[in-house]
C-alpha cells in the first residue's frame, strides 16, 4: 500500500491533501506518512520473520526524534555512527541493548560514551580501534562486547559513491585481517568478541550480492571457528525511485538468510535505513520562477541542494510531481532547479510535465532517507521543517530553523 499518492489529481499524504499543508506551512518542508513508515517496518520484519532478526534502524538515514520514537514503538533498535546519533537513539527511548555502534573513525570520546551507555555491540573496523576500545574498557574495569566488520570484497553494483564493500573501500577488514584480529582479540582482556558485521553498500536491488556475502561469511566463520553471538548483515536494501528500477526481492533474501542461519546459534541483526525511510516522505516546494532560455524551461524551486543533496551528490533520481495535476502539459526540455549558486543545484530533467505556473507547488518524492539528514545551511539558508501525517491528522515534528538562530554566528 502506498500512502503518498495522487487522488483525483490532488497529491495526498494519507488522508491529507499536500496542498492544504503547503498553504499552512512555509515551503520547502518535508512531509512524512506515519502509516508508510509502519508498513515499511512491518514488511521488512515479515520478510525475515523466519529468522527473528533484531532490526536496528540506520539513524544516519533519518534522525528525526519523533520518527525514531515511532520506530522504537514498533520494536526497532538503532544503528548509530556518532555520539550524536547514539544520544538521539537513547533520547528516543531505544534500549541500549538494541543499539549497535558502527563507523570507521570512532573517537575516544565516542567509545567512552558507547561503553558508558552499554550499547549492545561496537562494530570495530581496525586493529587499532580494538586496542583503543580494550584500553578504554580496562580503565573503566569493563568488558565490552564488540564485533568486527568484515570487508567481503563484494559490491552491490550500485552507485560507486554509496558502495562500501569493495576491497578498495575504507570499510572493514579483509578476510585475512579479520581472522588475524580475531586471534589478537582473544588476548585482549577487556573485549568480548561477539559479532561479525558486514555492510556492502546502499540502494542494492539485487539479492545476488547479499547471497554472495553469506557464502563468504560462512567461509570466514569456518576459518575462525568462532560461534559468533551476533551476525550483523548491515543494511543496503534498495527501493524503486523510478518505475524503471528493479524491485529488491526481499522475501528471497529472507529465504537465503533463513538457510544461512539454520546451522548457527547466532542472532541476525539488520541495519536498514533507506528501505524503511525513503518512500515515507516528500519535499514540498514552491515554484518561484519559470524561466525560458536555451531551449529549456527552467522551473526554479524554493528548495535547493542544501535541502535535498542527493541529486547533486549522487546523481540520484527523484521523481517530481505537482501537488495539483493539470489536464494540460508543458512539453519540451524541462529542468527543475533550486535557487543555490551552484550548477549542480539541479533536481531533474524531463520532457514533459503537468502544466504549472509560478506560485504552484510540487513534491520531490522518496526523500525520507538521506534527505533531511544531509541538509545544510549552505547559502545561509535555514534548515526546513518536518511534518508528520497520521491518517487525517498532522503535526510539526521539527520546526523550521529561524533566521535569527542562523545569523548569530
Ligand atoms: C549507512 C549504513 C547503513 C544503512 O544503509 P541503507 O542503505 O540506508 O540501508 C547500515 N549500516 C551501516 C554500517 C551503514 O554505514
């Protein structure tokens, strides 16, 4: 079920017309559907119900506190990559024994915080990190549960900038280094090696790379002869941003994982971000100008790359739809751009679009993951508001940053 869609030519988020919100709140703003978030979380869980995984939502994909609280209610844990994300997950009420701490560059302070808060697992990415965690744990007379991130040298055949599992990528340890570190950790008194983790990239729409990774994990486990308590398979599950894209067969992945876990006692952990959050939100924006030049119709929006970075950063494709669809169309080279002083401040090019005028509104779709979390104040523009729709009601879940607050330093 899709909760954000056109109904009689009006874009609706659940039972609310997006246009009514656009008239109420200053654009641009992010608008989320709670039912979509729930549906995604339960769909994810049900694809893997045979393995009863711990689902740790990847907070870097979306760190809005209200959304984290909703996810907590659904039983989600959190995958965090910084002190800030850890504190936010805790503030949302997520139990520390459902929190895993990942990342290639954790600082001493971050490690101290993770130990103090007793997170479930710190996923380490190097020997020196292990040495540091052992030392910090020793000072506090604690034994810390850790995992090691394996770099399986499998990539998701996705955008190079969001691939993390290739041997040239900075993440994790090669199979050999992994096995060596396992041995060394057995001599570090304040570490308890409980986990093996992988995360090969993002927006992966084929089950093949995931399957390959499972085979490699089996190989590595047989070499280390360790019964890992947790096997953390990371996130990376893709969604369809355009109708052309292939849809990930999650239930097939579920079957692979079920078979993989049959002969093991380990608990499976997943860290999905995009799959849970991406299609829960639109970015509502107003058309400031329509400018004709160079055989192009530039549709200049009040949203810019600072509000949604993905197209500029990854060449990501986000469909744009009018809040009110017209029966007429504009034909020609249409380019949706923002107001920022950068030529990469461009969202989408296409050959036709519903007839729109200056002052009309559009929605950039599927922006719930890596949308708000990648915003910036570039061009001294305030961070925009976030609104959450639930059925026929809605609420502001993050206020638009005030200009006053922005110009203070
Ligand atoms: C970014 C990240 C995730 C989430 O990735 P998605 O593609 O959004 O599912 C999970 N685990 C780790 C370690 C990450 O860095």
